[in-house]
């Protein structure tokens, strides 16, 4: 997962015409650390999609404009538009993440 560290970089990345996943996290977040323990096999399974991660505390405007109220959250973007959002309350297990991706990733 490539790290996005600036808002201008975030805007440039999400405006590409490919589908991508952005994980919003924070260093202090225990649920984010738990997700880090099991997300790699899912990233490998969805290797055709580019994955990014962004620290919501370092780039708060990206979180605010995309209604990221809780973390970790997974957002899918394409052509500058958010097409799906897995809110933190529903991103606690690998099964929840896999289900979200199966429903929202264009094959």
C-alpha cells in the first residue's frame, strides 16, 4: 500500500481513471493496528486494484470532504468520485472487508 501524505497528492491520485482503494487510518487507532494484522492477504487477493493509505490526522481535509468520521475506513474511488465507503463500524473483520470489496469492486 502506497502512502499518501499530502492533500494535493490525494487529489491527483483519486482523479485517475482507474478504480482504487484508499484506507484512512491514524497512528493512535487500535482498530487500525488490528486491521494491519490481517489486511495483507486481502490486498494480495485484490492485487489488480491499486491500494493507498492516508493518515487522516496528517491530511484532514481528505477525510473531511469524504465524510470519514471513523477509522479505519476503506473508500473506493474512480475518476475523482467516491464510489463506495466502508465505515469503521463495519470494517472490524476480514470477512466484512471481503464482503464490501466483493460488492463494490468492478471486475
